[in-house]
C-alpha cells in the first residue's frame, strides 16, 4: 500500500508547504523528537527517533509520562556489520554498531514511534528499561542472549530461549548458521524448475507477464 | 528472588514435623502438560493450593525465525511466516507482505486487498473458535469443544477451497494474492479467481457460524460453574497490561478500546462497519466474552466484504525476482492473538537484512509472573487458558 | 424351583460360593455396561458417534476389548513408589464398591444379606474407597498424584457428611435402617419417599457425584491440570480396577438412591407376586435413569475449584440436610 498524503493538519502553525504535502505523522514525529531530545525521521510511514545512548532511560520516561506512549510494543536490535557469516553482506560499508530499538505506542490513535540508539559493536551496554516499562523485561533478555547486549540494572538477565549452557549470540552477523556449514546453499534442488502440471519440465508460470 | 540451577531442580516435599512446619513444593507444570498450549514450562512454588512464585520457562519451540529470514528470499519467507501462530495461519502473512510492499511502494489491487481481508477475518474466527473449544475443556466442560470445532471446520473448508491449505495457506504474494489456477492443461496459463460459488458458500457458512456462536453462548455463558471459575479470576488492570505490551482481546478485556484494525491501514478495514468489543474487569470471563463477541464482529465484516468485493486483478505487476529497495519500516496488524508486527530492514537485496518479528503471545505471557502471583493452582490453568497464547507465537 | 436346587442352595457354603460368584460377575458386567453407556451417551451429546467398530455397528464389544487391553499391559510400578501401598490401593477402592452390593434389594427376597443396619453399613463401607484413594495419591511418588490425593481427601471427607445426613430423612420416614424395611415402608405407604424427601434426594445425588469424583467434582482427577491426579501412575490392570470401581460405584450409589427415595424394586400398581420377577428389572430401570443423569451432568458442566467445592458442601449442603432432618422429624411426630 502506498502512503497516502493527507490534506488535514500541518502542525507548524498554519504555514503552507509549497513542495510535497507533509506526511500526516510529521507533527507527531516532531513532537516526540522535541520532548525526548532526539532527531526524527519518517521512513515509509514509520516514525523513528534517534536518541543518544546517555538519554535512553530518560527519553522513555518522558515518552511514557508526557507523550502518553504507554504501550510498550517491543525492544530489539540490529547488528550493523560489514562481515556477515550468513546471508548477504551490505551493499555499502557502514559504521559497525549495534542499533537498539524500542517501539512505543499510545492506545488511543495507535501512533507508534521507534526509538533507536547506537551502541558499541564489541561490548554494548545500556541501562535497563524495566523500571520504566515492566514489559521490557523479557525483550531485554532476548536481546541479551541474541546480541550480547548487557542491560545494567536488569533483575534477571539470563537466557530466555536458549539453553543455559549455550555460548554465542545467534542474531549477530558474525554467528554462522550451522546448517549452512554442512550443506551449501542454494542446494541443487532449489534452482531446479518447478515441474509443469502434466509432469512436463516447463518452468513455473507464476508471473507470466514478468 | 533468584532462581539458580539448584532452586529450579530442587524437588522438595511437604513434611510434617511435630511443630507442623511445612515446606513449600516446587511444581513443574509442563513442558508436557494437557493445558499449556504447547511446550511451556511453569516453575511454580506452591504452598498447599496457593502458589506464590511462578516463572515461565520458554524456548522449547524456538525455531530461529529471525535468523532464518536473513538467509531467505522474500517469497520464501512468506512460506515460513504462517507457522508462527499456527492457529490463525493466514493472518501471520499479511503484515509481512504489507511491509515488503510498502518498501517497494506497490499499489495492491483492491480485489486482492478484499480477499486478504476476508481470509484474515476467517483466520480470526478460526482462532477464536479454537479458544472457545479449548478453554471450557481446561475448566472441565468437555462438550463445547466438539461444537466449536465443528463450526471451525466450515471456516477451514472455505479457506481450503480458496488457498489449498487449512492451516498454512501461503496465499499471499508480494503485490497481491496468489492467482489461483484451475486444473487441467487447457487453463494452465489463465489466472482464475476465487473458486466458483465461494461467495455464496461464505454467506451460508457465516450464517451457520452465527447460529453456532449463539449456541455456544447459551451453553457456556450462563453456566454458574463457569461463572464461578472465571469471574474475578486473573484480573489484569489496564495500566499493567499496556506496560507489558499485552494486546488484542486480552487488552480489550481490561477495558482499553484499542483495536489496530481501526487505527492501521494495512487492510481496508475503514470501509466496513464493526464494533470494538471491550470488557469491564479484565478477568478471565471478560477475555472469554470478548473473543466470543469478536467472532460475531468478524462475521459482520466478512458479510459486508463479500457483498461489496470489487472485481479486478489479483496481483500487481512485480518482477520475477523480487528485490525490495533499501529502507526500514514497521507494520503492525491486529492478529487474533494480539498485535503482530514486522520490522523489516531491507538493504536492496533478495532477502531482508533483518526482520524483527513482534509476536503477540510473547508479550501476552510475559505478564504471567505478575498475574499468577498468589493464585490458586486450578486458577493457573484458568488464567493461562484465558490468555489464549500459542507457543509458536511465543518462541518464534 | 426343583427340589434339588433349593436343597443345594440351602447348604451354607454353596450359597456363599454362589453369591460370591454372582458378585464377581456383576461388578465387571455392570461396570462395562455403564461404561459403554457413558461412551455412547456422551458421543450423542457431543455430535459424535462413539464406539463404532468393535462388535458390529454398535460397538458393544468396545469395553470388552478395553478390558482385555488393560489386562495384558505391563505392570508398571514407579521406582520410588511405596510398593505394598501402591498395589493395595486399587483393591481397597474396589472393595469399598463391591461391599455395597450386599445390601441392595433387587426383589422382595433378592438381597445378598438383609442387615438390620443396612444403610448404615452401606455408608460406612463406602468410605473405605476414600482410604484407597489417599493411599494411591501418596504412594505414587509423584507430585501431581500427591496433590490429587490431598484434594480427594478433602473432598471426599467433606461430602461424606451431606451423604449421610441426606439419608436420615428417609430412615425417619421408614422407621428402620434395613434396606428391605425401607422399601417395605414405601410399599406400605403407597408412595416413594422422594415426594417428601426431594431435598434429601437432591443432596444425596450431589454428594454421590462428589464421592465418585465425577465432574463437576473431579478436582482430584482434574485431567486438564493434574494429568490424572491420584491415578497418574496407574496403568494396565490396576487402572482397570479404578476404572471399573468408578462405574460400579455409580451403579451402587444410584441403586441406594433408588431404594431410599424412588421405591426400589417396587412401582405403584404392581402386585406383590409379580415383584419377585419384575423387581430387578424395575430397580435397574430406575438405576439407569439416575446413571443417565450423572452422565449428563458430567458432560455439561465444568469442574468446581476446590474451595468452591468445600464451600458448597459445608455452607449449603450440610445446613440444608440438617433442616431437612428437623422438618421430617417434626412432621413425623406431628402427623
């Protein structure tokens, strides 16, 4: 679905835009960014606010109390890395970091904001959010075991999914997908054409106009 | 209280000494258990019938979806994503496809959107009927199980006639839905639409489902024992619910009128008229009641959609090899279990760079330690059943 | 009857042997019939067919097949279990049931032994099963069984009292505790005692459901919570004992209810000499009605929680039963 521009409000006091109409969530994004002290961006209908790591907990506190973003949706991370063991590498080099994200929303209009901050790639640490949002508990445990992020002040930072004895952080790009080590991908079966309806060997007719 | 290895594995027994000093017992509920909806393990410390510390242990079903999606192409991910919440199979695919289409800035044909909406609502009816079947069974009433599952067969038959699959339809394609082909070599190259008679069959089936919901309500709702077992049990205040990220019927039962179908635009719900059902107290009764009424609302939506479905293409023009341009987006949808969302980070390749799957049941059961504190052992089962989670959704 | 038959059976040992044989045959037979009825009736209530393949289209051989299956299973005793207690528990439960058969009157002269304290004996001996259940729960060395056993202890002891008190009304009306005497009193009065003792009848039925640990009172078993409660570790032969004991107990408790409240083997309008032959049939018909009601309740209601169950017994059933006794006694004296 395309993002449909709306002709309703402009939050900057009535001054009309001369270029493309403003995104309907722009006002919301600006409000959030101003309150928590970050920089907003809207990508494909998703409001993202980048925050420096020092103000992480305070920003969430403000979001919960002042901006009415009481619904804690999720917390996770992205491992921006130039060396990948599984999957395709990035098309252009990036600065290696772990980007920690939370998604908060209100329960009236469903306005959602993704708060994001950057952590060091080797040893990411950040204070825990459990005192602000109780639901961050399990999400932080998952981020801890999948990415190796240390959450200072978390009451119970142990493995959530993985067995206690598991070593390594699976969602890091440096963690290989072990089954790929054993059997290379794609296997021969996967590039073979789908058989036709009567058993003939014609290629798939799924997108005839393509 | 820290749970170290010794505490968890310690099996203490009740002992009666001269001073009548009793110890509490550590009871493992699960992972193999009739009522835990899958392989969920609860480590409960109980004192007689009252438990005062419950820790869920999850991960028995962790399949590594997020890592797996980094090594798959977009059409391949569509095939695996409907196995996250397997009870409502179709509804899991939709937000992912919408996220990919958003990044590609594709316009999905109207007819495809309507079909997606009808099938999603059928998935919702199916999931809520499973809940209505299994929840009274956990309380001890065995009969609603059969009635509810019998009605569910009607919906699954409809799903099968369109998509070919009952639980894992794999019917979405980037840009629309799968163009269904007729059998036979003559019509192989022609795209054929929904099966003939599908719309009328849907109308008939929806009428029968409505009758069945009335029957279920009669059978279960007025029953004094069910009321005694569920009223006032497992009360979830709305502030706690939102702080933990509880969504879907669980949140609405606590009185928060938040339905993503009204606030999000991943499917054309704004064209249809339906109510958001809320409960009053947030106890098990309300959670049951909200789900039962939501079946009625879904039937309403399907009836309206079936009457107003436009004609047109089933799929937009997409290249044979799907490459999604660079970008990040988060699409959230109202799944039967709650909010399901996909945060898609794309780098312009065949597959995503990172796909974060926000599953509803994961957040829904994170409140278990809070809500099960100081509760009686039979009520553990009542509360867990009322949260309606699926382990595939929890563990991904 | 030919002379040599009556002479044969007047020998004490022969008649004792005959009675023992009859009891030994009756219990499995009754258990199987009622079990089969449960399967078929529950299927009808649940839009299913029930047993279909075993023994032709009706599936009547299903329970025979089940019995054989249980017999030939491996006898598993958990390592940590208390072996003698574990093995004796099912026997005690079955004994509690079988011993009840002694005092049920099937006809004017068809009773195994017409004790003077018939009903008193019946209630006392049925408590033996409670001990058996406790033994099963404790000796299984399994936490779920322990919880089930403890729940059973609480529930069964709590519901003994309403069971006993409910019966007293009928005894007052009859003036005797002997089972034959009670039926005779109903014959003399011309109406079954349920007309005045409907409260007692209701309490007795509820309490007997609780004694049987059937839904809505099956907390001790609570399949969806405790796997099988005190029965978890039992398999094969020993499980068969419990299984049969439950169904046979349904029969015996319903028979006691039929005798005390519904007139036993007598129907108004049936002449005395016919009763000798038609009596058992009439009694079994009444028993079947009550058993049908029990099966119906089981598949309609969910289960009570333990504290709700106890509250029902102590705060509702016991006071009601006491009021019933008081009113009956007053009316008996005044009228």
